[in-house]
């Protein structure tokens, strides 16, 4: 089992920045890929950014050049630096981890990000 706890969400004005953090615990040695997803009201959950154990990254087109995902394997943390935030970035952001051994997917409880003036 893997437990994920997100933090760092909040209210920010358009153009502002936030940094989300996700702390992983449990059978973390099995984790391969990690990522951030988001879900806005009335919309499906979508991938925002992903990172493999080898630090290969991928991003949704809508956040390329504005968001940066990173991970610290020594601290069992993954981060999402969000810059130049827009109102359409408003959503609940979820941390995700996939076990390389079982391919099971684990989710955090989510953290709210609201971009509004």
C-alpha cells in the first residue's frame, strides 16, 4: 500500500504562483511513475503532469511552459510548481502514484487550487 498526502493548495490571483507538494509513504519502493491530476467542477479528471522514476516528464498542453513537476526520491516527495496561473487552472489537484510491480494506482485526498481575483 502507498499513502499520498498533498499540501500547498489555496487561493491565488491570476498570474500568481503556487507550489503543491505530495508526500508518499508505505511501500514506496514499488513506486514507478508519479503525477498530478486535476478535476474541475463538472469536468473529468485530467492528467496535468507526470514524472517517471528516471525523472522523465510529460505535461498537458494547457500547462506546458507554466508548470514544472519534480520529485525528490530521497524524501519521497513530488512537487508541482505552478506559475502564471489562470482562472481555468482552478480545480482539485490530486497526487497519483503507480506501482511498477503491481501497476496499482494510488491517489491522495486532493488539494483545492482556486485562481481568482
